[in-house]
């Protein structure tokens, strides 16, 4: 394990690299997340390194202070008494670590003799000596007399909000109880003194028997919130209980019986009650943020929750799913034209429908509207980034994705778009990082699997490819068991089978999938990839690809031209003719629907 663990925001990587070099020049080992081998389990490796490090260097910037990961790592390091923080650009520090001495590194320019850098190295040396024993810091402990940082006396407070149970007696109401759970998670995440487990991690426990002590150990949280929602007509009953994991006792519990129209005030009341029960102090801006809602119209909120449910349980490259999401979002927007979240989700669905079918709106107008309404909405910037990438404007797309990551570094939507952009650019190692993050955050995700298989194959990582295939196969088979005509899940199963060498079984699945869902162009495309790379059946691949090329939009065409899976057949006359025909059909003079304006 390394001497120094470095916690930072990924977009600040260029800023952090010279600091790492200066530390390593002193002879200390450093761990920062580029040390994660592609495909490794991120959370487990990070936790192990964080726990074992003699010193934790946190790099505070205007970007990293908004990251729940960086704030959480800082709190854990402070609790252990091993936190050594530095700051750039006068970043406003989280309230619970402001008492710890922080070194300002603005202007150090990578010079190890800079006084601020010497101060940092001295603090690290003292910390390493204190943890590892005298002499382990070599000469650095004499380079400065700066004392080791002190530890705040308040314990770290962390919470997992388990998905509220749907007690309505109607499975169709599941979207509503899930929406309440998500909103509570979002509200609590606005509190800087509280570390909140990400939504997708919390939802991995949905439908499972809850073992509070086990979940607490697994997630390293101090508190767990669980509850239930019963919706009947215009009435809603919500029960909630906050559990102290160290004792198993209830810190707070309440039951609310309200008119459905009071749901927004009720969510606000629950969040504030939890904060009060944990004896946390809210900053003025946090008090204001807790009261902010995307909409105050119950019907618009209801339609958005339905749209979000369809989005999270399927692939938007499946035209049926995207059409459903678009209709529901449009209904929400007609009721409340200022509902930014509905605009952002519709933008993503519109672009993915265009990607799948070759016709329709590219989502640019909806994304711009979402950003204008709420510039702090990460999913809106991610949607814009995806639209820009689809039209080949990669530099602008990168700026939009970085803006989205600054606003929410734990968003599945944002990491999906970041991965797609890196894939377009043939930066496969970085695409892998983002898709692995998606797979970790969303434990039912199978859509990332075939893309990970492609990326691992492109970089020659057979072990990573097999690991992704085995994990995805298990998830996709579960999805097919629930929905037998799910073409997207069938496509994922086939991709995994061919990657694992089960070629004949994969071909049998392919023939069945095309009969069951013949118009699923995304499935056909993925199957063509599999037939080229893993089965070596070029004729079957070209047969599958024909209808795709005849209908695809600009983004899929650019994807096809970037996709390394098709390198073996790029010289085939049939392939070249398909691409040429698509290019001619989508030429600007013909009115390219995927082009942003």
C-alpha cells in the first residue's frame, strides 16, 4: 500500500500530476486513481488504499469541493488524523474540514523549492513518520517545521437512503416510491456535512432482505434511512425511520398522512427532520437549496417520475423506450414549461431515438432549454455534450461533459456520455474508466457490457474483456428472464456469449433475437460487431448491418466509422457500399437531422 493517497477531481488531473511527481521525488509511494488497472473494482480498491495510507493529500479546487467522493475521502482522512489538504484558486472549503491547516499552492508552478511546496512536503513527512515510524519520510521531515494537521472532534456522519418500499398494493406505483427515495437522496446530498451513498448503490438493495449491520459495514455508513410509501387516490402515507448503525437504535421515526398535493412540502420536511436528528448545521445556501424543487406541479412531477422509471429500466437506443420517455416528458413540459429535468431527459431520449432510427429531433433545443432553466443540472450539460459529440464537435462536447462532471461526478448519465465521447475519440482506456463507473453505480446495468468488451478487446486486455463479459451475461440473462422480447438484453447476452467463446450458442440466440425483434437496429448493430470480432462470420455480420446502414442517423454513422470492431471488414466492397450510401443519404445538402445549430 502507498504512503500517500491523493484525493482529487478527475478534471484536475493536469494540476495534480506535478504534485505527485514532487512527492515521489522524495522517495514516497503515491496512490492516485490512474493506478487503478482498467476493469478493477473501483470502490474496493479505493477503500483499501485510503484505509492503509499514512497520509491523505486532498487537492481542493472549485471543482473538487463539489465532489461527494472527494469530500467523503477528506472526512474519512480527517477522522483518522491523516488529512493533509492543499488548495488552488481560493476554493471554498467544506465546513467540516475548515479547521485543518490548508496549504495554498497557487503560483507554485511545479517548483519543489517553492515555499508552499516545501510546507506541503514537510507536513507529509511529519504525517508519514507519525504513522510508519521515524525515518520512513527520509529527509523530508527536516525540510519544514510545519506540524501535522489536527483532527476535528466531530465524528464523520454518513448515510444510505434505502429505496422506500411501495406499499400501495399496485406494482405500477413503484415509480412513485422510487421517485420519493431519489428526491430524499438528492436533498441530503446538498448538505456538505453529510456523506450520502449514491442513488444507484443504494438502489442495489431494492427488493432484497435488509440486514442493517451488514449494509453499514459494506458501505461504511454511520446511519441508514428506510421507509415506505402508500399512495391511494389523493392521499399519501410515508413512514420513515433513521437508524444509528453503531447501536441499531432509531434516532428518529415518523409517519406522515397527507394530501398528495402536499408531497413537495412533505419531502422538504423529511429532509430537514433528518438533518435535525443528526444535529448537523446547515449553511445558508444549503437551507435555500433544500427548498428548491424542479417543479411545484404534482401532475408534471408524476409524469417525469414515470419517464425516469422507463429510462432507468431500459436502453434509450431501443426506439420503443425512447418514444415512451419522450411522450411522458413532453406531457410534463406541457403542464410546466419550466421543468428543467423533464427537458434534459427528453433531450437525451430524442438524441438516442435519432441514433437508433435515423429520423426525428436531435435534442439540441431541449438540452439548451434545460440549461437555460437550471445551469446547475448535470444531466442537461451531459445531454448537450452527447449532442455535440454526435455531430463531431468533440472539443465543445468535452467542455460540456466536464461541466456536467463538475456538477455531479457520481451521475450515471454523465459517465455514460463521457464514455461515448472517449469512444468516439478512440481513447479506449478512458472510455473503460467511465463505463466501469457506470457498471459500478448501476448494478443492474448491462448496456455498458458490450461496449466494455469492445474497448478491452481494442487494447488487448483479455482478462478485462472476460470479466466484463461474465458480469454482463449474468445481468442480461436476468433481464431476458423478466422480459422475453427485450431485444437489447438479448443482444447483450449474445455479445457476452461470443466473447466467452460460445459461438454456436451465440448464433442460435442471434437468429432467435432477429425474429423476435427485427426492427431493433441497436441490437442488429451490436450483433454485427460480435460476428466480426469473435465469430469471424463476416457474411452474417454484413447481413445484420444492411438494415442498420439503410436507416441510421449521423451519430451512428460516425460511431460505425470509429468502431474498431469493424476494422477487419472495412475493405469489403459490401461494407464500403453501405457506408457510401449512408454518407450520401446523410449529406448536409439532404438535411442532416443530427447536426446541431
